[in-house]
C-alpha cells in the first residue's frame, strides 16, 4: 500500500537522506512539509513534485534552448 503522507523516517528513506539532513531542510523551509500537533509529515505527491522542480537541463537541451531563441 502506498501512503499519501510520510513520516520523517519514511521521507528520508525515499529521498536517500539522513533524518538529520531532512530536519535541517525543514528548519530552513527548503522542503514542503506539514506539522500538525508538532509531528512532521510529508505529502508524497509534493515531495515528488519538489524533486521534479529541481530538474537541471542537459547540455543538449540547453543548446537547443539557445538555438531556438
């Protein structure tokens, strides 16, 4: 079963980050999260979107972008 919301442990495993790194990112508001009653959760879909928003274009894509301007 795929859960909609993840704990810090589950999100850290999904992202391949330590829990400490994830808590640092939370403290800097670098990653979307929810904090009802003091416990931290992540919405799986938002984490996937956050990853996709960090996509870096390949050299070929960048060249094509420049040539199309």
